[in-house]
C-alpha cells in the first residue's frame, strides 16, 4: 500500500519512514516535506535507494502539490509541523500557517482523492499543564483541550480541524497525541539532543527556571510502532494518547545526562524560564494499550537514554552539519530556494 508521510525528513517522520520500511514489506512511502530548517534528507540516507521510497519536496500549504501527491495513496500520516515551543514564542505566524492551514489543506486533498485513512500526529501539549502536586493525575483522551503556548494552540486547532473533517464529511481521520520523544536524528534545539551535544562538546547546558518541570519521555521508535498500529487497527474519528509512563523532571533528566557523559553539576547553567512554561505533562495511554495491544518496549530509563547519547556521540558529523546548517546549501542547489 502507498502511504503519504508528510514531514518525513524531520525527527519523528524520518524514524517512522525507516521503521515501517523495515517492518512492512508491502508499504510504499512517499515522503512529502518542504525541507524547512528542521527537515534533513541525511536522516534518510540509508533508505533513499529503496525502490519503495520516494521523496517530493513540497509544502503542506500548497493545495495543488498536495492534490498531486495524494493521488493513489491509501493513507496519509501527517507529521509536518513547526514543532519547537521556543520558536513559537518568538514568532507564531509559521505555526498557524503550517500547523493549522497545512493540516486543513492536507485533509481536503486526502478526502477529495478518496484516501482511505488520515492519521494526524499530535501532541500531549494540547491538554495544557498539570499541577506538580497531584502526581496521580494524567490526561486522558477526554481531558479538555487547554493549550498554553502558540505551538500547542496551533496543534489543538489542527486536531479540531481533523476531528471536524470526520464529523462533517465522514472522513476516516484519527488523531494521536504523544508525549515527549527522544532518540536518533532529533534536531539539537530540543532539550535532550541540545544538552547531549553541548556536553559532548564541553559546553554547559541551559536549564530553564528551577528545573522542576516534568515531561513524560517516550523513545521515538515506540511512537512509530504505535502510529503503525493506529493506522492499521485504530477506529475512525477517535483520539489515541501515546505514552510510556516515564515522567522525569528536567533536573532529573539533566543529572541523568551528566552521569552518562561523566560530568558534574558545574555544567548546568541556570537561565531564565520559558514564558508560560508548562509544569507537567503526563498521559494516560490505557486506550491504545487495551484496544490495539500496543505497549512501549524501547523507552526504559536510563538504558534508552544511554543508547541515545551513544548515537549522538557516534554521529558527530551529523551533529556538526546540522548545527552549522551546512546541509542547507545542498538542498538549495538540488531543489531550489525555498
Ligand atoms: P521536526 O521539527 O523534527 O520535523 C518537522 C518536519 O516537517 C521537517 O522535516 C520539516 O521540513 C517539515 N515541515 C515543516 N513545515 C512544513 C511545511 N510547511 N510543509 C511541508 N513540510 C514541512 O518535528 P518532529 O519533532 O519530528 O515532530 C513531528 C510531528 O510530531 C509534529 O506534528 C509534532 O507536533 C508531533 N509531535 C512531536 C513530539 C516530539 O516530542 N518531538 C511529540 C508529540 C508530537
Ligand atoms: O510533549 C510533546 C512535545 O514535546 C512536542 O509536541 C514538541 O514538538 C516537542 O518540542 C516537545 O516540547 P517541549 O517544549 O516539552 O520540548 P523541549 O525539548 O523544547 O523542552 C523540554 C523541557 O526542557 C521543557 O520543560 C523546557 C526545558 N528546556 C528546554 C530547552 C530547549 C530547558 O530547560 N532548556 C532548554 O534549552
């Protein structure tokens, strides 16, 4: 079956493309990506020769390109988004454009072409923030949407567009909401690759505020496996939380990274807090476990974190090219200015 993956050159999208080509012999993947600062085809160098893989450089807001690309596809897995909270605080315009308008364009294109299923990849951040005190509380799929950052607000809007397409047009749409991912090929603006790359390079790590904020960490391949399960067995019009029950404060995470690289607390630089910084995310993922039998198996702590740090250590060339932006010039030559 032919599956269109938007945002397949980014962190989770590239892991998803590699994962499904490895485990689903009958899938063909069209990677539809605009190659923004976060898109990097080097993430997929090992699969680019696979005859089941093709790449289209296009924008999710381009309705004509979307209509051409979805032709003949059985499913769309929609990852493409502006994904970094700090960037959304500095400038929210690209978030509304790509995350809201881009999702509407892809939904319409898929529906008009008769694509059988559309999986919209979303985030636990649409539920807002939990208090630190009530440790037993978790977000379920029925929790109200209460996004706080411009990024989260744009994702919540896109979730509602996806669910509205199901309700209004009977389109087969599923929304997934996953917690914080970690693993290989994550752009080093997000906390785990940023702190890891800084420490490996002898630089200090900028910890926001008091470091008590909690995130619920899942290995990216567990997320990819869950998405394949949802695509194949989920129910149309439903929302599925995806999480690994792995809550850590940022200070705890930072100390774990320091222990792995053998460095001390003097490497922590306390910096001003992120405006509107959500205190805690925690997901109740019983629904996907009970309905689809999926369970996280690759997120165990600290071994999964150790493997991730080892990956960044072993891929110093990738880190250097991403941090310097050297790969961008190649894309401009190959595909033209964006
Ligand atoms: P990323 O920033 O690493 O990658 C985003 C990809 O989308 C890039 O390849 C980029 O080139 C592409 N893209 C951006 N704008 C585009 C546009 N206008 N047209 C076409 N392509 C465009 O993001 P990620 O961390 O891999 O996240 C992927 C998805 O998963 C996002 O929808 C995000 O909201 C969601 N998500 C992420 C996490 C996480 O922890 N990273 C957790 C839950 C959900
Ligand atoms: O929860 C899922 C979300 O996780 C995804 O939807 C987002 O796309 C993804 O970016 C991520 O959002 P966060 O804001 O949680 O991730 P980030 O890596 O930016 O930050 C994680 C925590 O680390 C957060 O509490 C802020 C803190 N932090 C982050 C950075 C970049 C720091 O203390 N210092 C930093 O330099």
